C-alpha cells in the first residue's frame, strides 16, 4: 500500500515538474516582441486579405487570380495581406506568426509565400516558406520588392505594387519551382523561433530532468508533447524557414 502511494505521489510530482518546466521554458523562450501577438494574428482568406481597405475590389480580384494561377500551375500557395499596422509586433515577427498560424503552403512541401504590407507603418515583409528558399533567395526577393512594390508604396498605389510584385514572384514559381525541399525547418517549435542558445537551454534542462528522474521523465514528457503538439488548420499546413525580405516604403 505504501509502495503504491509513493508511486502515485512520485508521478504527481513528476508531472508537476514537467509542466512547470514547459511553462517556464515557453515564457523564457518566446520572443519579446510578440507580447499579445496571437490576438492580432488574422485568419487569412484565399488569396488576398485587405484589412486596411488599401486596394480596390478589382485589384483584389486580379491579384487573387494571379495567386490562383500560381497555385494551380505549381502547387505553391502565394498569399497577400494588407494591414494598417503590425504594432505592437515588428513586421518580421508579425509575418512569421501569421504564416505559421495559417499554415501557408502544402504540408510536406512547405511551398508557401506570404506578402505583408502595413500601410501606416510604411513597411513590408515577404515571408518565404522553407521549401521555396532555393528559388526565392533573400537577395532575389528583396530586389523584386524594391523594383515593383516600394515605388508604388511611396506613391500610395498599393494595388499596382502588389499586382506587379505577385506577378513577378508568380512567374518565378511557375517556371523555376521543381518540387519540395527536404530537411528540417529552421523553427521546429510552432510559434517559437528558437536560437541556438535557446535550444542549448532546452537540451540542458532535458538532460538534467532525465538524470534527476532516472529516465522516468521520458514517457510522460512524450505524452504531454503529443497532446500540446497538435497542428493548426489553415491553408495547406506549410512551414516558414524564416527566409524572405522586409523593408520600408
């Protein structure tokens, strides 16, 4: 009887330790710029979402048709989002969270692309899925944005700029994209972009737990991760490797 009681108490303590470690790790590892970020991450539509009323209905239709053609011809999901501001987050983090939340790109291929324009911030970001980074390098994406998007943003012609940019990006995807890219994503934890230092902290904490609990931590930890690790819905469930470019207009 006493042995059973000790076992139950030990398991309870173990679960509390694991839960506390996961909670503390989330608080310590999440980016500081993302305070209150989930509340402001929009659910996107196919394929254009204009929350700033910055483009006309015709522009939205034509840009959407371009994105549809790209999706049909290459399987790549290209999405456009226009907002007034990404505050309190910077546009890079906002775009990454929006990309992840909506799962842009086909699952397993990670061939999504998100263009974000913030009109009041005079800022833009092109978030490139992990599977497209070989075709759309940071340098190439930045050059296209500077050529097609930025001049039109300066003139408040957001519709023209986004149409020209999506046309140029779409042409590259249709003609050059050859399929999925294998490998692990740069940000394997959903919603938490980890640096090497942060991953080292996670590894050290995990090793300490294994030693202290004599390996007992492994089974309940795997069970907990299976519960909290469910994916989100959205487009195709693609992931971003953090590639792309951003700037002001």
